[in-house]
C-alpha cells in the first residue's frame, strides 16, 4: 500500500472515529446511558450507517466529481445513491427497530403485535443530511488545499520575480560603475587600479550575496564603498551623510541593494554636490521604521523626471513584493531639487 492510500485510510478512520465520538458525547451530555440491549445495537447500527453515507460522499463521490466536472451525471448519481442509502437506513430500522418497539410496548400491550411503521421520508432526510455533510467536508478540505497551493504558488511567483529583479539590477549597477572606471582609464588616472579594487569589493557583495535579507549595517557599508568609488572620478563632489541610530543597523534586516538606487540616481542625473549644496543622504531608524532619503540638485538641461531607467521602477516593484502596505516611496521635485524618500515598517 502506498503512502497516499494509507493516508486516505487513516483520514477515513479519523473521520468515522470523530463522528462516533460526537454521538457518544451527545448521549452522555443528555444523560442517556449506552444500554446493552437492542436500543444500544440500534444506535450503533444507525450511526455506522450514517458514517458510511458520509464517507462515500466525502471520499468517493466528491473526488470523482472534481476530476470530471460533470454536473448532470453527478446529480443523477447522487439521487441514485440517496435512494440506496434510504433503503439502507430502512433496512437498519426494520432489522432492529421492530424488536425495540416490541420491547418498549410489551409492558403495556403484551399480547398485541405492533406493526413496524414506515420510515421512508425520515430515512431519506437522514440520508440527504449526512450525504450533504460528507460533501461539505470534502468541499471544505478541497478549498483549503487549493488555498494553500495558491499561497505557495504566489510565494514562488514572488520569489521568482524578486530573483529576476535582482538579476536585472546587478548588470545595471555593473554597467554604470564600469563607465566610471572607463573614464578613469581614458584619462590615464592613477586611481584606475584603486577603482578596480573597490569595484571588485562591490561585485563580491552583489554577486556573492544570495540571501534575500542582509543586515542594514552590511548594506550601509556597501553604500559607503559605492560612494568612495564615485569620489575617485569626482573627488570634488560633496556628499553629506546624516546617519542616526547606527548602533541598531546590525540587528535590522533589509533586502540587499535597496540603498544604492537613490544615490546612483542622484549621481547620474544630478549636479555635483558643492559645499553649499551637497548631495544629502539621510538614514535613520525611528521606533520600528526605517527612513532613508537622498536629495540632489537637478542638473541644468536634464529632465527632472528621474524615474527613467531600471533603478527606480525596480526598487518600487521589489518594495511592493517584500513590503506590501508597509512602505512608502516618494519622489518630490521642486524648481531645482529632487528628493527621493523611502520609509519601511520594520518587523517588531
């Protein structure tokens, strides 16, 4: 016997056991003892018959219907089974109910033979009740199974989309960084070798970091290395970092490569920072929220729309998947400045 069949048999046994336990508890609750006579046998036979109806409906009829999805044959077969179960209930009643009624009436009418009454309608109602109960159990089990499968599929789909987004982002980051080093090589800068070394450190983080979550401290250090690499090409570019609650960064988990996007966007589209108007970065943890913002002056002659390209749309999609209804991303433009803000609700 395979595991699937054994699991089904165990489930059937459990359903029958719980069903019988319910009736036993019901009789005990009403204060009715379980008599060791025909009445007790009648109860056992009746409830076993009910169990048969429930099991047939739940484990035979409903699975066949879900496979074939043919309503008319299902309804016709159900009517046939209900008539069969009605006769089964009737047989159980006639087999044991007659002696019970004779027993109950013998004290008052010992010489009169009491005819066994007809129970077709009550038997039909009883068969229909437990047939529907079995179908209801099977439907509920099937619905929960489909819900679990849908959740697993949705999770796998989100994971695949996240992987695609990360794979899409890494070449984008690499392309922009290589452009910077290419410029250093063209002017034969002595900083080219140092830039390649820093790029190697950055790539190690980008390519080797396979986990979905990293510490904020690790992501922040990656951001600092990227800024250092940028300064090799633009040493006069003024960048100001305002960081608070840095002691909590090690214990805070975030997705990798989310701090880089705003800074990379500012370097690409903005004016170089000056003493009076630097590129402003703010990173802090306040309560259970992470705040991150980058502000830069918009370069003259360049469109203020900084959402073009891969970086920002990529970040927005990742946040929607990882932090549904638990994050805010805003892009604010004034006459000369562009402000990108990210707020994330951290798990408590």
